[in-house]
C-alpha cells in the first residue's frame, strides 16, 4: 500500500473547555464551545460532539454567532486572527488577521460589519484594549483587517469583564475597582470607582459584568460575592446601585435572561442562583452542579441556558431551572493522583473525575461512560478546604474487583481508607464490599492486584505499599457465618518491610509468582506464596521511580527507572544487571498484551517516547519531542481487534494503543492513520447530522423511509399526491367555506373536477425535487424512445436528444425554450436534405 | 444531578467473639443456680416425661430435683457406698442405679424401697441402663464384664467378658432394642447385640473411653476419651468420621441437645463445648468454676445441668422468650386510604408518571445540608443519640471538622453545654474508634475555653476528669506496648526451620510476629 507514514501525535480529548462562553445556535439545536485550538459543535438533543472545527494556530478565546447570518460564526484566537466559519459544514469562510493577541470577541447585533475584540496593545502582552474591527468585504480567504479603532484602553483580559448595553448604545468594562462606560452615540466615556474595601484590600473588586438587554441597567459581580445592579449611570453624580448578596466567594459569571426578567449568577459554590426582578427576595437556586461555574450563557429563545464548569463539563438547564443534560468529555480534575488505569471490562480510561468520584471515560465516543462515587460524602465547594479524594485505583480479576484508596490531608495524620468494590452483574455497577480504615499509617504509594487468569477469584491478592515503611498483602477471606450479608471480605495477610525503608512501588510478575516491591533505592523480590524475600536489586544512588516486569518472552526481566536518570534492566535468572541506559524516565508503561514497554522521558521543554523490548538493547521506536508539555501519565489501551500495521517499526502499536495525558490534561495518542482516514469518520457523522436526533434507530428508520419514497416515485403515486397538495387550497376553500355563501353546485362542479385533473404541463421538468431527478430522466428517455419510433430520421442524432432529456434539470426556462427552437430548426435542416 | 449525600456513619466491626445465632441461643440462659451435693456428681439424667425431673447421682445418694426446685423432691439413699449412674426408663417410671458394692437396684420413682436388686457383678457397677424395649437392663463395671438382665424375672440373661479393663460408660440404641454399647479404659468401644454371643463391633478410640453416645438415628457413635471426642460411622463398620480436639484435659461427658443438631462435651478443663453436628465446629462454649464430671440437657434445652468434681450442681434455666410484639403498634392509616390507587393496574397505553421518591434525612443531616453547624452539633448531642449511638455524634463532629466549621460549632456555648460536651469527650475519648476525632475536639475545646477556666466549678471538674481519663489511657497504652515487646522477644526465641533463613530478611519484629502467630 502506501509507504509507512510517520506516527502522528493526535489530540483526542481533554483540554480546556472554558476559554470562552458557550454559544447556542439560533435554533438552540446546537451548542458551540471553544475547546483549546478548536471549536466544538455539540448537539443539544443527543449531547454528541457533531463537529470539531479546527484552523486556529492557538487557543480560541472567543466565539460569537454572526448576528446577521445565523449559520456563521466568528471566532477569535490568541494567534491574532478572527475567523468566520460556516459551522454547519465546518468550512472557514474568511480569516481576518488583526496582528496582536486577541483575548475576547464580541459581536453585538447593533453594529453592521464590525466586531469588537480585546487585543494586546503591543504584540503579545501588555495592557489590553477594546478594539472595533471593521470586517472588509474584500475578496480572498485571508484578509488583513485594517480599519481598527480603539474604543477603550486598559481593559481586563477576561472576556467576562466587558459587556455591551442594549442595542449597542454603550459598552461597559470593569477592571479591578473601576467601571468604565463608553457611550457610542455621545462618544463619551464615564468612569465609576469603588471605594476600597475597609476589611481586606481589594476584596470588593469587580469580577464580571452583564448588561440588561432592554433597560439601561448593569449588573456587576464582585470578588467578595456581591452583585451590584447599577442604574442611571448616564450621569456622573446621580447614579444609583443596589446590592444582592448570596455568594460567599467571587461571582464568576453573570447573565441576564433574554427579556431581562431575571439574572443568573454562578461561582465557586457550584450553585446557579436566579435573581428575579433584581430583587433579593424570591431568589431561586440550582445547587450541586458538580464543580465551580465558570461561564453562563443563555439560548437566544430563552428556552435553556448552559453553564460551563471549571472541570470542562457543560450543563444544560431548562427554563424551569431544572437540570436537563450534561455534556461531559474528559472531566478535568485538579490533580490526577490515580494515574491512567484501563478498565478491563469496558476498555475505558479510569481516572479521577469530579472530587471523590472515579470517572470512566470512553475513548471512542469522547464521552464519560459513568462516574462512580467512591468517597460518598458531600463535597463542599470552598477554597482551601482539604477534603477526601481518591489517590489510588486498581482493577483485579478482569474488572470484577476494584480497589480504591482515598485520603484526606490532615496536619497531623492523613485519614486513609482502602475500599474494595465488587462488580455486581445485576445492577451493572460496583458495590462496596470491604472498607478498611487506616490500612497504612502513612500515605499509600502504590497498589496492585495479582492478576492470574487461570486461577479462581479466591486467589486474588492485593498489595499496598506505604510510606510507613511496610507493604501489606490483603487476601479475600470467606465469611463462615451464613447469616452474613456477603460471602467474602478482605483482610490483611502479611506485612513485609525491608531495612525500614519507605516502600514506593509494587508489581507482580506476569504469572503472579513473584512480587517486586521497591524500597527507596532497592528493589526486593518476594515469593508470592510463602512471602519469602528472594533477592534484592539496587542501582545507586537513585531512588526507584518506576518498576515493572517484562512480559511474555521477556518475563525474566525486571525493569526499573531511578530518579537520577537511569533505566535499568535486571535479569531475574542470573540476578544481575542486564543493561542500563541514561534516560530521565518519568513514566514506564508496559503493554499488557505484548512484550513492549514504553518509557516517557522529560527534558526541559521536551517529552520523548522510547519503546523497547527488555531483551533487546536497541529501542524499537523513538519519538523525540512528543509534546512540549510535560506528560503526566500514560496508558496502553488494548484494541478490540489487532490493527493492520504497515511497517515493522510500528508493530508495537498493533495490539494496543498508547495514550498520554499532559499537564494541561489533554489526552493525546499516537496514530499511524493518515489525516484523511480520520476525517472520513467525522464526515460520516455529518451525513446523519441533518436528521436529528441521530440514534442508531433513527438511522435505520431513515434508510427505510428513503427506500419507501423511492418506491413511491417509481409508481408515480408521489406525483399524484403532489398534485393534490398543490390543488388543495382550492378544494380546501371549497370545503371550508360555509355552505350558505357558496354558489350553486353546478357552478362549482367544473372547478372542482378540473382541480382533480393532472395537467399535462406539470409532467415536464419544471419543479424538480432533488430526489425526483432519476424519475425525470426516465421520463425523458421514454419520450426520446417514442420519438425514435415515430420518426426514423432522428436516428442520425439521437445523442443530442438524450442529452436534452438530461439537461432540463440544469437549464433555466428561457434556455430550454431556445433549445427547443434550435431543435425545430434542426428538423427543417435535415428535411432539406 | 447529584443530591445531598448524608453523613456516613461508620459502622465498626465488633471485635472479639462474633455473634452468631448459636451464641445468641446459648447465651439465653439465666444466671446459674448452684446446689451443693455430698460428693462428686457422676451422673445426671433427665426424666424423659414431663415435668422433666432429673436424677442426680452423687456419693451414696440419688437426688431427684424438680424443674425449678433447689431442694431435692425425692432422695434414694439405700446405698452403703457410692451409687452410680442413676438412669430413668423411657416412660419415666423406673430408675436404675449401680453401686460400689456391685449390686444393681431398680427403683419405682414414686416408691422408696428398691423393686429389684440384681446381683452378679463382683466389682463396682459404673454403667447401667434400660434397653429401648424397657424390659431389660444392661450393666457394666470394674469387673470388665457387661451383663444383660431381665427385669420381670430379675435374672441375668447374658454376660460378655470382652473388655480388658474397667468399663466406665455405655449407651443403649434407641432404634434397636437389642443393641447397646460400652466404652472401657482398655481404649475400646464395643457394640453388643444381645442376640449374639460376642460383641458385634470393636472400635479403637486410642484413649481410655470416658463417655459414649449414640445418635438417635443409631448411625453415628460418639466416644470421648483423653482430650479427644471422636465420631464414628457405625453403619460403615466403625469408620472414623471426625476427631475433635478442643479440650485441653480429659473429656468426661457427652450430651446431645433435644434437636440432635448440637453436641455438647464437658471436660476436666472446666469447659463445656458445643459443636454443630453438621460441621463439627465449636459454635459456643461455656465456662465453669471447676472440672466437670457430668452434664445433661433437658428436653427442649430448657435447662442445662452440670455436675462437678467438688460436688456442686450447676443448673441453668432458659430465659423466657421475649415477646417482641409488646411494643405499641403504630397506628396504621385505614385500609381504605392505604389501598387507594394502589390496586389500579395501568393499561398498556397509559403513561405512568412516577412520583419522586422522597428522601428522609435525619435532623442533623438537614441542618448540615443548610450549613447550620452549631445546630447540627446540638442535634447529635441530644440524649438518645449521644448515649446510644455515640458513633453518630462522632461522625457529625468529624464531618464538621472536615468542613472546617468544628471550631465555630464548638464555640459560644454556655456552662451546661460545655459540661455536656466534656462529659461526652471524657467518656468516649478512650474508645479507639473515636479517639482520633475526639482528641481534635478536646483540643479545640481547651483552646476555646482556656480563658474561662476557673470561672465555673462544674467545667473545671470536667476538665480534670478528662485529664484523668487521658492519663489513664496513656498508662494503659504503655503497658500494652511493654507486653508487645515481651511477646516479640518470646517469638524471636522460637527457632523454626523457616524462621532460620528468614532472619536476615526480616529486621522488623512486627512482620515476624504476625507470621508466626499465623502459623500457630
């Protein structure tokens, strides 16, 4: 086939969703959301990602619908361009280059052919200013926006700090404790300053602003949780304001409803507050939205609103203030401590989700499968509060058992809990089996199950290592009491230690006979039956960072990486060092289905990937500069079926796919497929997108319907129906007019009967429906055949006639008429011969 | 969308003995009644008919006690020397007993003088019993002989001289009137069929047999001797089924409960062990003051009577069943309102609107939900919660600590409330389940109320009490550590083959402790 393409680094999820407010399409069927360098189009009905619009070279900072064409979208980016998109087709229509970094975009409908951006004054950084950009209608894909005019200078970089007033009469900008209003008509700027707070300096600073859609009224959010409603601000002196207070921390965003009857506010509390009529009285709440609210946006028809959260979740809320849907991809967690774990049952990635939960993330659909509540405690959204969170996760026995460790940071001693969950086939979810309080006296550093396929569940062993200088072995014990609720529970079987060193890592060999536990600088190998210490390995002076056994043909090797930058491979048979390499390995990840091991190293500003077999001294694959960001975690996800890999070099990708998670929690993978192959997938989605909601069932139904309609046209029934529909107004009128005002029946009869007749002209191809083209062609062919029968002389040039039959669908009436004339002329000409 | 999650109250497993149905059942006896007899009690036998009197053989007397009487209702004392093995007949009318002088006497329960006297044994007769046809008596004694006697004629039918040592126990078969067994100090149990000239089966127990027992079905035989209780399958030709070694001194007596599901064994080690006859595991055990010689269980397990070497008879009666329905029934809504709308079966095209399930939150949860920390703490300091479910109080305190509002919840309380809080803390802080949380609470309380110390005598006294409790606990912990150290040295001196080459690998005593204790 093709020559082995280079492996491409592909981003497949995660990232940052909360760069800008989300935008509903005009019909509220789609939701557009800036996601990193892309704009994502979600279907509101099905929560699916319909399209990923990409083209910007840097983070997208603002998206706005074109107020004059609802199928178009403006987007601004840090790369200094504004792009105009047809978001339904994902085509970039035009690119306007502004030059400096753009951090926000506004497109108020009152302004013809100009949008507003917040741009850096000089190139990349420095004070930001609000600029009006005139969008020229000049031809060409890339146009330089020349007509720039500064409206306000010294504005905040946050897009929430600027709002446009009703009908674009004024623009409001807040920064720290200043409120600036610029009146477009009067070309006048007004400035109001807050009195500095007496209690804490700067605690009452502005955090966001929103303008009433119909009245001259501004709502500002403050960092002390207060909301101020400003009125009568046309005058410098006589302005008034009222205060609303519920939030206990910064008001993160404010939004007015479409008619301006109520105000929505949200913040770190994860509670959406509704203030009707700007009063403090009847406020309404939608609590426990999961994570702090970052942006609030309203649909144009007011039927729903959506909140963007700091963890990348999008919550759709209907007009009755009820939670309706949530669109969630990879939930961003402030600190992923669990690592990337693959659920053997669903092949989903498992990692920290929302606080205290474990998220199961489906890689294929970029959606969250489900979220398992591990901590089972009320999470208080409050800054600076230490709450229990998940730190370790391990799956055992093909996903039937799940072990989790949660801990709460305490000043004195950490509160630890080890929980063991059993997968319940009936409810299809994990059920808590055993809870162990304080399994170790200090933090647990690692945990693993002994995974032996041939053996029964009863032989399952869990090993935990702790900073309290021991490792513990947990076993399943059967409950002898028949009255007990569950058959088995877990208890500690063995406690091992080595010279009072902290235990840092543990792993079992493939056959489960050996357990390797690393104690700071030393790796100890234990017999998993008798718990005897077999041997120790050491590679001073570094402490062991990662460790794993080789698999399949390489099962006699033990690989470890040290924090002083060495990767070592020990032979378990000779108990000697086989080889070592000087690489600063951050992550060591063995492929569960092959003998390959991936190591990710980190040098400042560059992550590199090395794939090697322990028994070979040369790495199988090296990718330098994998990613500029630091890669935090990696995981091999087994493929459902082995992929055909064209090149020897990429054989290691045949059985499993390698995924990485970067510092910014972007999920990236390596793909051998070319860009086109991946794109075809998304175009498939496009085809079905038109008949929403798209479900497998609707697809099936659509196909069926299509068939039926074709059959109808073949029989000509459809045409008759069409006539009926066309004539129906006359008949309808006849039927709906009261009898006493109608003329006599004899008079109406002819009209009525005439209406039922199918006129001959209608058969010609005048009004062509797209899917009737075929039929028309057939008719035309029939015609030509008749003609052939009648007049032999036409045999000379049958092709023009046939082509004529095909043409009408493309030609206009006048052209057709001309053609007819030509035809007639042709006849005469032939006759002359 | 998530709903409010109530506070998790952690249930802690009960340490020590696990409560099973058996423990509940066997604990359901009142405190024992002690009756002093004249000598060691060698046999206790319950009358098989109501009112289930029991005959106690001790020294030269046979006392018959009623169910609840502490004084004997009847005494047979016509023995010159010790009497042995007074046993009821199945109809409860006759009683037979052996004696030191070698004669066997048959008494009418209502009479006083013996009805019959069987002479023939040359040495003391330790075992007598009725065969299940009720007209014959078997006996065995120190002359190694086992004899069979006819009651109507008072003559010996047959005598077997097969044992080679004292015969000390025997038992008739309940299903076959011709079969009885005897156990002897010659380590054997012999099964006799009266129709045969010789013994039918000999089972080698291995130790001097002190007691034998046949299951009501007649298929299983239990023998006790030395420290062992062994169960044999008679129908398989005397195959050993299971050997139990749960006593650490000689087992002296065996007994089955009325249902035949549990086997009891008494021993010189002062314990009565109860085994399940399905798993042959000890399900419960009783502890007595001195060595046990005899044991009997009344029909329906109403009474356990244990006779001991010092002549004390220990009688335990079963507690009457507690009626649970005594609690006042909550008034239910009328049947009509209850049934209303529930009998309606939705049709196929009906659209069912499900009613949202109303979640009932506890009072403290409601208060915590609305972030009212102080009131939530008040709610869990109410007497019923504080006294009976202290884990709830502690769980709420922990939750408040987690939310960072514990200090404000504890602050601003008056003398009475501080008194209450301190009482609770002082009492529960030594409970290992609550220590970690309550130490924090105590810390915060002392922190907050330090300035007011000395203003109230009540509070001061509570502070002193708390100090005392903590001091005591610290001493106790120190002592425990000392014991642990002693045990470590003991275990370290254990030289085993395995431990020998493990020595180098294990520097930590704890790891070794656990391992060796697991091996034991």
